[in-house]
């Protein structure tokens, strides 16, 4: 499975250790956080309709075996 | 608490010599996934049994049974408690097993969506079927995701219990699927229930590992290790790492048994495995909950020997007045160190036995996971580790909707596992917030294509041909049968005892010729 595990994290730390990128750790960190926060916003937008459904009914309906 | 059950010989008395010729480190992997079902938006109540029977109606029509095999070699059946279950065909590497399991998700999803269509005339157009690839329902009924590993017969059950269980209990830090419990998020879906069932005198104890004497292979040569303790993963990365690291640990244990030497894991035994399992599951900061070892002194000495001590500041271990303590991360680091030492000597053979497994990458990723967890860098892992992905999502939801009810979080926790109509997991993948390893095409292909390097290839071709010809057939893991009863003149059978065998036997050829006729 050579191509499947991307070494994103190790690449990041390699870059962080290079001389010309003294500020890279902080910059990368905040840019990663910004990306993640954008993605999370989009995800919450995606599931907005789920969030409008009846959560109690949804949860309560998942009973695999009754009467126990 | 019985950790292990087996009806037969425990193997401890068998010598390893007769098995030296066996393929050194080849292995067969299989994943059995039980699903949960529910319906929302219906005009009247629709229970799990109704949904499950609606899902299996096409299967029953075709096979006159709720137990069948598929053209990809997998087994599809309805388990007790109305759980649709899918057991992958035999795979020779973790990647293939993962692809086969994802194919199972697709098979199940299709059955669920078809059932939804069939249920709507009676239950209303809003009826929505949910198919949960998780391990606990809302009422606390627990169901499993069982991993199967073929291991050599000469490994004794005692060795497996003592040497593998501490690994299985601590690997949840990266393989746990997460669950919202009454006390908040816990790492493992199963830990609380395995423990609960053990502590109740009236409930049959649910063991963590089970080496039932059904190897589905030559019983003189193999056992089938049946791991019950694991969670169902949505994260493909977690699923792959779970299988790959367990395989490598098993290689060490097998080789030690083969040579009659110590594996290095003897000292890892825990005083109380189920309470350790539960305590780790509840420590979502991975904050160093100490494990109670059966032999702390032995562990300290062994850890020093393998150089797996690491500074306390990096997490995982600390030394206090000469008596060492170890937590889940420290235990995982120790297993990784022993495996690394083993690979220095046997890496080439392990690779040769399983060329598709990138061992260097697995070892690298294993260390990285533990480093990130020790550093508290959860953000680095939330696109790979299920329980951390949930934690990140819950925090985001709480920020946007500070007044969101607890039921909303419980709903999202379940929706993450819904492979039929769920929104959360797919959205995470779409926005790059969850890594995938198997492409959609590869999963789709695995729905009809068995692994080509095990007997599953033979089984799959047989099932495909029998279905195409609309001929009655039956299977189990080691046997293919045409015709229906003992009196049937057309009845013919082929036995396939060796899971590694891909060459057709005389019997198998005759069976296929009969189907061609």
C-alpha cells in the first residue's frame, strides 16, 4: 500500500526544520487550523438538514432488540 | 473472567518442529461486521426485525435462506438480534481485507436502500432506513466487528492471551471508533459493554479474544484467532493500521513459539484486562492512566532492554523511585519497539510473505500516531482516527450551536456510522477532513471480485456461475455444494481446506463442469 499512507505530517515537520522556514511551524499551524475550521464550517453546513430533524426520535428509534 | 475459550487441544504440548515448513509469515485476514438498523420518519413504528427482513427479502428469494455467499467470496447473512452481517472473504493482506469490508458496506447499503423503497408504501414516504456500522444501539445492546487472523497451531492459547491482549486493549488509542456515553465521549465503542457483560453473573461472559476451534483450515496446522474486542471503523486508515499492527505483533509471537524462545511480550500481562480496557477508553486526553501490570519489575527490565522508555515528558512512561509505570501509549510504544527489533532480523521474510504490506510505512505511521497522541496534538489525527474525528466535530457543533441538546450530539454520533443515509462521514471525506485509502472504484470492484490469492477466488467463481445459471448451491468457508439434499442425484461437492490454495482441485473442476453443462 505504498501510495495510500501519505506522509503529510512528516513532510510538515521536515519543512519546519529547514533553515529558510524559521516561521513555518507557526504559519503552517495556523493555516492548517484555518483550513480545518473552513472544512468544519462546510461540514456543519452540509449536515444542517440533519440538525433540523428530530434528534430524540432519531436516537430513540435505534433499538436493536426490544423488551430487554 | 474467561479471556479465551476453546473446545480442543490448547496446543501448548505440540512441538513447533513439524510446522517449520509452513509459509513463515503469511496470514489470512477476515473481518466480520455486524450492522444495526433503524427507521425514522415512518407513519407507524417499524422495528429492527422488520427492516432486517425487508433487507434480506431478495436474498431469501434467491437462496431460500438468510445465509448466503456472494460472487466476491464473502458471506452475507442475518445474525441473531436482527443484525445484518457481512464476513469478508479470506484476504492475504490488510489492504485487501479492508477493500472487501468496504465492498460489504456497499452491498449492505444497497440492500438497505432497496428495503427503504419496499417499506415506504406501508410505512409512509418519509420512512428512512438507517444502517449503522457501529457497535452499540441507543439502548445499550452491543454487537461486534470481529477480526479473524489465521495463526499457526503451535502458538498456544496461553501465549496469545498473555502476549496479545495488552496490545489489543491499548491499540484503541488509534483504532477506537468513539462513542458518546452518559459521561461524554469515550474512545472505544465496546469497552464499557465487554466489561459490563463480564461483571454480570447472569450474562454469559463476553470474552475479548476467542480461539474457537473452527480454523476453517487444516486443524493440525492452524488456529483462527477471533478478536472480539475491536470496534467497527469508518476511518479506513484506522482499519488498516489495526489489521497491520496486529499482524506484525502476531508475527513476533509466532516466531518466538516456533523457536521456543520468549517473544518479549510476556511481561506485558495486565492484572485486570477489562478494567484496563475501560479506563483507557475513558481517558480521551490520553493523559497517562497507569496500567496495573502482573509483573511490573519484568516489564521495567524488558523496556530498558528494548530502549522503549522514552522521556516522561513525551508521554507513555515515567519512572518514579525505580518503579516504572506505563500507560496505554507506553504499552504501544513497547510493542512497537519489540516489533522493530524483530523486523531488523526478519523484516525481509515478513515482507516476502506479504509483499503488499508496506512495513516501513506501517512502523512509521504507528510511531507518528503515538507521538501525536503523547504530544496532545489531536488536530493532526482528526482526519484519521474515528474517535478524534468525532471529538473535533462535536466541538465545532458546540461552537456554532452552543444550546444544542445532548440528543443532537448522540444523533451525530450515530449518523457518522450510518452507511445508508448518513451525512456526517461522507461530508468529512468530501471536505478533506477524513482520509481515504480505498478508492470508490476499488470498493465497487471488490463487490464482485474476490481476492485472487486465496481460495476465495475459487468460491467466488463458483457462486457467480451458480447464480448466473440459477442453480441451487450452498457453501461454507471450506466447502462448495451443488444440489439441495443428500438424495439429490445431481449433488456434488468440493472441499477447500487450504485457504492459501488458488488452484482448482479435481472435485472443483467437476463442480464447475457440471455448472457449464
